[in-house]
């Protein structure tokens, strides 16, 4: 007989190998649902990240809890967790059964329920009548993760409790509350991708080879279409001649620059007055007499002898210049 459970109710379990199946009605705009399980100790937290079983870590190291593949049935889509309660370590006090919505919140998921089956070898399995059925109803509709129920120890046996507790922080927030370190995937909008710890780092990349600097190339001439077509810009007039470079040591200084011609006024400006010329037919002014050079005798003729000065007298002479007459 199937127990129709309400939120907060529980039932004892005689079966030791059970399968918890999440089932919902898929359709356009309906988020996908993923099942997961956390193996929790007496302190309410996992012992390590390996106690988190979900689609990226589908099997517990002990083999007692595993995640199954999704199925598409006539009744709807399913995702399941299977647990062998008889082989769980004594330090595991509870197996928390969770669900997470991918692509939306549980307010968009229709007909979500949990079906608990006895899958002991030789039993009816999932094809038989379920042991319990719990209709999961979100409280606000904005939840992106739900604790649907839990398998927990009671003395020497086990029980199943229907919960329906929602989390708006998704599977990441739910798993973190139980002590799991998970990393968020940017592609899945914050869904958990696996236990992290300290990520292993690969070998350091090889250093890039040092490349010699590229030679500086002169700028390429601009294409014809980019070159200016107008006249070149006017240069300002130079008012002073450029200074001559200093002469080298031991060499004479360069000759001075020749004087520049006076600047002629531009066309259209008044010209300096020219010397007045007599009109045609009037007498010309007399030419200025030019000083004549002294008369020089023609070549080959005797030159004029200078006339001696009658007042010239020789200076007194010593005895060596006097005659002994």
C-alpha cells in the first residue's frame, strides 16, 4: 500500500534498499529538475565533500548511494537517487533527498512529487507499487532548490520523512548549509558543479621567448587620395640671415656674408622717386669736370730727373770717411 504523505509526516521503512524518484511534468518554459543526496552525520553536516552525490558526482565512494540517469516516461520526466541503507557507515545518520531547478524556479514546475520504492533484489522494484508518495509544493514559488525528504536512522531501523523545505539560493546555498564547498558555473546560472576544496594547479606555462625589438620603419607615404591637393602653406619671411657655423680649431673664420640687396617694394606700392631727367629737346646740364691725372711720359722716353735741393748738406762724417789729402 502506498502512503500518501503530508509535509512533516514520516513512515517506518522495512526495506533496506530504496529508490527515491522525483517526477514532474515537462513542457515549454518548465525548468529541468535534478535530484541529489547529502550524507549527513549526527552533527547535521557532511563529513567531507564526497558525501555530496549529484549529477557531477553520481556515486559515493562507499557505493551505498548513487545518482541514476534521467528518464522520460508517459507519466512525466524522472530523476532518481538510490540508497542501500544496510551498507551505510554508522557515522551517517541521515540521507537528505534534494531537488534543484535548472532554468527557473519551482513555481514553474508542475506536478512535482517524490515516489519511494523498494528495490531490493527479487522485489517489485520501480515497476511495483511505491511505498510512499509526497506531493512537493513550494511555499513562495521563488525557490530554486528544495529538500523533498530524508531517510534517517531511528534505533536499529530507518524512517522516511516528508519535508518540502525551499531555498531561494539554489543548490549552492542548500549544499553550503550542510558543509559542502561548491563552485558556481556561470553557464548554469549558479548551479553547483562539484566539490571544490583547493583547485589543483597544472604545471606553470613555459615562458615566452624574448623577441628582439623590431626595426623602426619610416612611415609609408600617404596614398594619392589622402595627399593635400591645394598649394603648400606659406612660410613666414626670414628677417635675419642664419648664423654661420663656428669655425674649426686652427682654421680661419669664414668670410662675412655679403650684404643683402634692399628689399624692393611690392607691385602696386609707391616706388622711390627716380632722378629728374630733362625733357626731350631741352639743353642737357653741363657735365662735371673730372680731375685729370698727372702727365706721364710715353713708354721709351727719358724720365724727368728730379731737381736737387740747393739747401741739402751732408751730415758730419767720421774720420773713416775723410780723405788724407
